[in-house]
C-alpha cells in the first residue's frame, strides 16, 4: 500500500496498478483530486483503485477515525464510488459501518485482530471441524464440517454471497453466521444475530486443525489436538464511509439486485 499526503489528507493506492494505469496516474497527480480534497472542511482518507485496496487501507488506517472516500478505477467493484459520481463539489453523505473484533486463545497464547468484511474459520487439511457457537453465553449450537464465516452487513456481498446465502441490508444492525457445507445440522441457511451479541466459539470433539482468516488474510493456524477459544464481537471502532449522493441509489440498487430483485 502506497500513501501520499495532499493538503493534509491521506491518499492510498497500489503502486503496481499506478505503474500500469495512466488514468490512475493522471488522477493522482492532477488538479481534480486536489479540488475534491479541498472541498472538505476536514481531513479525509482517499482510496483509489478497487475493493482490495479499500480493505488494506481500512486495516492500516482505521484507528485514525477519519472518513474514507473510495473511488473506483477498476471494472468490478461494489462499495466504491464511481469516478463519474465524485467530481469537484459533489454532494457527499456519510455512512458508518461496524468492524469485527476477534480474540483467540490457543496454545496458552492470546491473539487478536480486526476484520472489515468477514472472519473465516475453516477446516484445514481437508478434515472436518466441530464448532460450538454460543451467543452471549445463553444460546448454543454445534456446527460440523467445513467451517463458518461471520459477515458484517456492508460486506455480506463478498464471500457470504458466493456461498449463495442472502445479503444483509446495509442498515440492519446484525451479523451473519454462515455454515460452509455443513454436515450437522443439515439445514442450509445462515444465522442472523444482533450485532451487540458476543460470539464464543470453541472447537470440540476431535481437535482437528483449524485456519482462521480475517478478510481473506491468514490470521492464525491452529494445529491438531490444540483447543481453540474464539471471541468475536462488534469493535468499538467503526468505518466512516463517504458516499456521493449521486451514487447512493446505484449502491442501494446493487444490494437489491444481489438479493434477486429486478431493479
């Protein structure tokens, strides 16, 4: 991730794409970007290119608590403003989205991390895993086979949607717990829980190896015969997202289209 300061605001971009895309280079060095930044009365973080650039920028800068303005320069994207909708003196609005916080105890060691879109707990070495999931220590279910993913509302269009599970509307205060090829129980739908729940997850029965990923980035590998104690909850940190008013309908329509509506 490359960074550039322009008029006290931070611009994040990928140097590989910068070297291979003249449009991105011209925009980064041109007056239009400076004018967009100057139109704000406060500092912002501008992210240029595509979704993966956006995820990396959040991970590296979320503690600054500054709003992110994402501008797409690729042919596929979901949450990024189109270049056409972000012009000088455009009409911005701000939406706020939660981060997931994960804490893991294993091998007498505690590890922690955050996730923007999802936490993926998956079986390793093609061996099934058995997971006990408790909600705020009141309710408990057991899921066995390939694992689960826990998705935030704004990002349920990613891995969660690829598994053919429904998308969570952006305005719902909930998380999705999605089983992956479950053997037990045999139902084939996700679990929606309020985002103020604290998830406690343990591996049970056969302590087969487990891999944990945060936003498709490897976070932790747990070897065979090691107990695993995971706590997942909404972080006190949030993502502040600047959206062009002209792009808002397009963005909301994308969510409806992914859910199967004709828009």
